[in-house]
C-alpha cells in the first residue's frame, strides 16, 4: 500500500495502517545472537579424571557354562532347555555343586530388561552370584545375518 503525500486541498494526511517490522526484526536478531552465545555455556560438564586400567583380560574357562534367555522367554542351559523351577537343580548338576563357578548369561536382543533381571534374580536365589553378561563385540562391521 502506497501513501501519497501530495499537498491537496484538505490537509488530511492518510494514515499508514502497516506495521513497521524493522524494530521487531532487530529484536529477534539480538535475541538470536544472545542464545547462540549462551547455549554452549549452559551445558553441564562434569569433569571426571577416570583412572586407567592395566588389568589383563580374564581368561576364558575351558568349558563355560552358558545360560540363554530365548526370545520366547524360555531358558536353555548350554544347548538343553530347562524349566525355570528346575534351574537350580540343573545348575548344581552342571557345576558339580560349585556355586562359585561363573555363569555366562546371554539373552536375545528382543528380550525386555525386566525379564533379564528376573533370570538374574533366579540365579541369585539359587546361590550363583558370579554372573557374566555375554555380548557381541562391536567392531563397526554389520552382523553376519544383517541385510545391507
């Protein structure tokens, strides 16, 4: 909308009904600069000096005892299926009653964390406190069964 300021017979000046957005843009740009400067300062960093470890990796036992939690929440001790209520007896048989022997616990990736904790509680209730969680080492390569 244009405004004509010609001198006419009546000295009425036409009103400008448009909003002047220049000050608004200036304020927005100043706020943008303030947030750009302040945002990196608002992150919380906790400085922790972690100790380095020179421990040698633990040796793998000759015959590890694997307890597997399958996707259908059934258990397998080694390659044999085992019921949850018979787990303690099967573990005692497999370890020869040695409850200090380490049990390697592995679970399918689709199993809920709660279910994994339930199995760990079963092991603890059975007296097996030395539990190792088994995982696949991440080498950055795609898994063997994964589609590209």
